[in-house]
């Protein structure tokens, strides 16, 4: 049972690795539309806010680049989700392996 479970975990980890390899360019942060005059909602522009090396940063994004930056932000969120799942599976695998050694 436990060896079978270890094999299933290994398969899921390999699937995650393949998905990670397929992720394209990525950027952390949140892309928002801002207005120079918020009351009149005029002068729209886009900005990307993110934290890097424990410093908050903001990049202004030209309108023609918004689609690409949205994809990069989505890729980063997918990357974070996949790596968190990989870590959780690795912890589970380690615990099972220790349990096998202890019972042997």
C-alpha cells in the first residue's frame, strides 16, 4: 500500500514538473487600471504593483503590453500554485518514506 502510494506521489510530482517546464515568461504582482482623475474616470493607465527583495515596486505598463503582462502575471500565479503543490507532495512523500523505514 505504501509503496503504491509513493509511486502515485512520484507520478503527481512528475506531472507538476512537466507543467512547470511548460510555463512561459512570468511576473509577480497585480495589474490594475488607474485614473489620473479618479472622479471623472479620465486619463486611464495601467500599473503593475509587486514586491521584490522585500521592496514594494510599481511599473507602468503601456496599453499595448497589457495583454502580455496579464499572461505573465497568470503564469506566475500558476507557478506559485504548482510549486506549493510540489512542496506538499514532497513532504507527504518524505513522511511515507520515513514510515516505511521505521516499519522495516
